[in-house]
């Protein structure tokens, strides 16, 4: 079989870093009939994820460290987070090749100035695709067929609260306050990886994770991919960006809150910021749990506005592949 696009992603062990190239490859085929070679870091956790998610013969998984020196590049190439290409592969690229670098999600103002800009001093064409929520950024990775998976007309009748976080002492203290004072809620903690010596032990497939988010009261999510899935799920969510030095993640968080929500209650913004920097106390939990019904329209209106911008998979296909 001939594959139409090459996708590259190197990573250590983050679920989001592997889900983005795999969701992209899956969506390109399901929605647009585009087949992909997907070059990935190979390790035990990656294999568990691949085993949990059944990808058909239209997605060719290749160990990036064992790339055949004679492999001929496709005309269209996607790198996730500026992945370093194998030396033998990059040496074969010419001005006939188009490389799309899918960058980290951000809502900051600079994104509008760099999205779809071309890199200079390359023997091949390299364009930056920067996903975000501002007017001139790209749409993140999700597909048209994702939209129908979720019911969003009303909140689910559930008491489940999901936590997929960069766990730390403040986060754990916050969850302890919740569990102590509101035992009627079921707290599901996903991937406490610094404690879990066997990552992937309770691993969910992409579809099962999406369904878990959809069938919850609130989702506490981290990074990029789980944020997008939480948005699509329709339930209220609280986002935790990757923690950076000097509090730079707060700049990223505030920019997201400014651009994503159409109307954001001040108390909800405060809740986001406290979750990312301090421990939540009883008063904070009382606010969010008692306000869920009133916050419903705030989240659903923002979700609808987000989806109207189009899907990242459709944009990448129409701009670079079709």
C-alpha cells in the first residue's frame, strides 16, 4: 500500500504527545481518505497505547529510531512539536517537499503573527501550524466525526469528577478536601505517574477516555489533547497547562480564558488560577459544585463557538495535503 503523508513525533512518555499524531492520522483517513506513515518513539508504554487503540492498515506505524536509510519521503510531511527528523530522511528532502510543523497549543497574542508563516533557510518548504483559540490561529487536532460523539444539550446526571493532572502536593491536597467534605462525588484519578510504577496499568483507549470525559460532572484536565477532548465532551472543565518556570503557564492560562470563554464569571477565573498555583479549600469546592448548573451555558456557548472555527484535521488536509 502507498501511504500519502509522513507524520513524525518523538516523546518520552506523555499520553498527549502520542495521541496527537495518532488522532491526526486516524482523522485524516476517516474523514479524507488520507493514509499515513506514523513515525513514533518506541517503548513499552507506546506499545500498550497502540494495543488499546486498534488502528487499521491505513496507518503504518514505524519506530522512528529504526527508520530505513533508504526510505523515500512523501511530498507532505507533518512534524509534531518540531520533531527532529532522522538524518537520512531529512537529507532526501528538496524544494518539492512540504513540511508542516504542528506546534504547541497556545492562545497568546504572538500566535496570530506566526501561524502559517514559513521558516527560512531550508532546502524544503517548512510552515508553522500553531493551534489555539484566537481568530488567526489554527484549529487544534480533532475531526468532524468527533462532534457527533457527545451529547451537550444538558448536563449529565452524574456524580463523577475526573482528574487527569500533573499531580503535585497542592493538587493532592485539593482533592483530599473534596473527598473529605463531599463523599457523594466519585473522584477518578487518572495517571498519577510519579507514583505509579506501572504506567498504563489502568490505561484507557482514546474512545474510552473520551467517553469518560463525556459522562462526568466536571473534568480536570492537563496539557493539550485532554483539553481539546474535554471541550468536545461538553461537561464543565478546569484546565492545567504544563507547569513552567517563573509562572509562565499562568500567562498561557489567562490568554486561554480570555479568548475561549465568551463570558467568564470572575469566580470561575479565580478557580482556574488557584487550581494551577495553590490548594483549593472548602469554600472553593462549594462554589464550583453549587454553581455547575449556572455555569452550564457558559461552557456550552464557548464550546459551540470553538467548533464553529472548524477542525484541525480538516484545515491541515485542505491547506497542505489535498
